[in-house]
């Protein structure tokens, strides 16, 4: 009878083990902790490498999409931060340019009989506490408005150029990052300099300095 009970116990143990083959149960302090088996990655996931041309085209269509495709997510704040800064600079300088452009146009049209209306563009743009007479009169103020107009137009154009450069750099970065995705950067970089003896063609001993770089 004892042999039969022992055999039945072995079968029950084997069945329980088969049901829990995919996970391991550990009991500690009356608490059952289930340890899941490690995640197994497929061969395609282990050998994945971004396509440089695809990353370039994605970056051309949507700035920053190439970095997302390359899984370089940490670069996104840099890319979009650059675009946001350029966008703000373009908008702010364009607003100033249009304001001084309108003031310059109006003061040229009203030359000789300037209006005292504070809502007039060349009066509204005056710095607080200043008057046209304090800024050199009509001719001097007209020159100031023209200079300011040209200055902010130049700043706006420079901001546009910088935005184009940021756009181009984001594309170049996506391409280079994809090309160097699997580049091995080893920490075992060493420089060894040591003397070495050798025999020349006439069997005479000579000395040389050997330089070895390991990377």
C-alpha cells in the first residue's frame, strides 16, 4: 500500500511541475512569488539596424522623425528646441520689422506735416518718454525708423537661415547616426610604447621603439 501511495505522489508532483513549467514559484514568509521566465528576443530584434536612407527621408518629411526611427529619443528635445527657438526669433523679428516698416512708410507719406495723433504708427512706436524732436526731429527720426526696419529684416532673414541649418543638421545627424548604429566603441583603448630588439638583413642586432594602439 505504501508503494502505491508513493507512486501516486510522484505522478501528482510531476503533473504539478508540468503545469508550472513556464514559471517558477518561490515561497518566502508565507508569500508566493512567481518568477517569470526571461524575455527571449527574436533574431530579427537582436540584429535590427536602421536604414540610413530611410532615416534621411523620414527626417526630410517630418523633422525629428529620423531620430525616432533610429531610436535616439534623447535627441528630440535638441531638435525641437532648436526649431522652437528659431520659430520664436522669426516671429518676433518679423513683428518688429513690420511695425517699423509701417511707421517708416507713414512718416514718409506725412513728411512736412506730421500728425500728433498718438495712434499714428510713427507716434505709437516711439519709446516711452521720447518725442520726435528728442530723436533728432523729423529727418533724424525718419532715418532711425529706416535703420530699425532694415535691422529687424536682417535679423528675421538670419533666423530663417538658422532654421534651415537646424533642419539640415537634423537630417545629417539621422543619416550619420544610422550609419554608425552598430559601430563598436570599446572601452579597451590603450597605448603601449615599448622597446624591441630585432635582427636586420645582415644579422646585426638593432633596437627600435614600438608603438601599439589597441581599440
